DNA sequence: GTGATTTACTGAACACTGTTCAGTAGATTT
DNA sequence: AAATCTACTGAACAGTGTTCAGTAAATCAC
């Protein structure tokens, strides 16, 4: 059935084209300012056509949310090259904040907005695998650190989670603009980058003490 | 000019009525589902009237954002009664998370959404005093802890900030619903409350070690 | 008391939003 | 050639924040 195949291919092409257009618009203008009609206009189809491939806007959000996780996990994977686990942990912290800073819209989609996750909520079979994959990367590194004498006696799952909370907290304060208002209050810091790095460095100092 | 006074009073009354109605609707249905028309209907005025008292929706957001901070700072003030600074620090952590859990919409308004802050952005004279007040509470407690031998050698401002990042991270993961998805992955925890408390307790254990 | 002015307020509109659905043009099958 | 199926769309629905000309009533000046 070559004809069926060609049709199937075209269908998948269009679905991918929609996603690409959505992504470009989101990264360009942020999703607050990206509408279904904008996406439709970009791909030169009617808005209704999008709904033949995606149930609603949240399903597009979810698809991009997954793309974001691929990006993040890939970054983490390159850090496997760092053999010393504590050095790797530090590198992961910087990589995480870097990711959030350079892809604030992706970060929002992945860790802040609840809309993309609503796709999962209804389907109990699905779970948040992307999130767990990324978290296991952290947890494994923490456990390796423990074999080298760090974080003695701490339950790795819970402790890893507190680490995630800290960097996530910093990332959200930064991407939401609240960090900028904090910076304006303590005028000694020159720019956002400086405040971010200083905070992360301070936290690493704290972790370093836990040997 | 008694007439002027009466008019002024009525004007301020109406402004307060708008805010009260907005607050009730926000807490009732969340602000995603609260529109200017909803607020207008509740106070039995036309939508356009609201704009005579508030520049736009963000200005209402900002007013509620400030109310939220009064609430939080008041909670913190009652904790001044705890004399031991480390015990106070612990209590503040629980109070903070508790506040976020019981007032998720206020928390969103205060620490997650950037819209309310946009009122400040334009007016350079204004700064984020509310946020700074709350933060100073934390920083002072941390500094008191240092006199008792905790957190030796750590620069208090930066270190306090990492503490805020951690509890803020936990609070946002919880209110955004991401914590629930994490909980579903590690099935051993019964409910959200348990995960939250366990995480906070683990973090307190970490801090306790820093003596 | 009467006319002019100011104040408080509103109806209707503008330009959007996500989403649905009847209807159509064209390809494919019978 | 007629019937079916597929891919797609125009137009509508029910909303959103916001603006502005216009109105009714209160106040002021004479």
C-alpha cells in the first residue's frame, strides 16, 4: 500500500511541521504571545487543521515539554565524562541553571506550568518518565558521592530531592524575574549572572562541607 | 469640604470593594478563571468602572501580592517568640511551606508570576520592599544562628538566599503539581503532605550538620 | 431657580483567545 | 460514472482585557 504509506508520511510530516512552527514561535515570542492562529498562519493552514493532529494546545505543550527533557538529559549525559562524582555534581548544577537561563520557555514548560502535565493526569497509565530519568541522573551521582565519603548517613533519594529543590528554586526565581528585583535591592551585584553564580557557588560550598 | 470628603471616602470604599471581590474570586476559582467581567458582575458595576480605580489587571494582582506579603510577614512575626534561632529557622521553614500550601494562589502571585511585578518595572522609584522585608527576617535568623556556632564562615546574605531557594523550590514544585507526579513515581509515599514534610525534614537535617 | 460644569459611570465596540463543526473540494474506490 | 472517503476550512461560539464616546446625576456659579 504505497499510497497509504505516502499519506501516512505526509500526516506525520504535517504533525512535525506544526510542532516545529509552535516551537519557533514559542522561543521567538514566548507562549503567552503565541496563539493557535499564529501557528496556523506560520504553516499556512487553517487553525482547525491543527486540531486534527493535536487534541488541544496542552498536547502541543506536552510534546515540547518532552523535547525539552531530551535536551536536558543529553546535556547531563555529556557530563558522564566527568569521573569524579562531586565534580560531576557541581557541573550538573551549573548545567541545570545554564539550561534554565538559556531556554527559559522550555524550563517553564518542563518544571513550572501545570498545563502540559494535565495530559498525563487524565491518562493514569502514563507517568512523568522524563522527569524521573533526569532525577535518576542526579540521584546516581549523589550516591557515587556517598561512596567517596560525602553526605554520610543521608538517605540519597530525599537528599537528592533537596538539591533539586535548591537549583530549581534558583532557576525559577531567575526566569520569573524575581531575582532581578532581589538584585536591585542589594546593589553590590552587577548583573543577574553574577547573583546566580554567587548563589550556586555558595550552595556548592555548603555541599562541600558535608564530607 | 464635607462633600469632597464623602466622595473621597466613597471612592476608596469602591476601590477596596473591587479588591475584596477580586480576592474572593481568585481564592474561589483561581485567577486563571477570574476575569474583569467576573469581578464587575460581583460588585454590580460595569467592567469599565474597575479601570477608573485600577490601571489594569496587573495592578489588582500587585495589590493582592502586597496583601499576601502582609499575611506572610505576620506569620513570621509570631515566630519571633521562638528564642532559639535554629528552632526559629526550622519553624520558619515549616511556616513558609504551610503558607504556600494553604494559599497557593497568593504564593503564585507573590513569587511565581511576573505580572504583578511589572507594575514595579516601569516605576524605577518603587522597589520590591515586601520581598526584602520577608527576606531580612530570614537573614537575621541565620545570623543569630551563626552566633550560636552554626554555618560558620558562610557569608550570611548568600547563604540565606540558598535557604530561600530550597524552600521556594519545594513550594513551587508542590503548588504547580509537579511534586504529585514525583510522588506517583516513588510509590512508597502516601500523600503530598508526607513527601513535603519528609523533604523539609531532610533539608533541616542537612542544616543541623552545619554546626 | 436656572443654566453650566464637573463627576461617576456605562454600553458597545475592538482585537484578540481556544475550540468546534457543518460543509466542501479533491482523491480514491467501487 | 457514481459513491465513498479523506483532508481541510470558514464561520461561528463563548469568552478575554481594554478603551472611549456618551449619559445621567450631582454640584457649582450666577
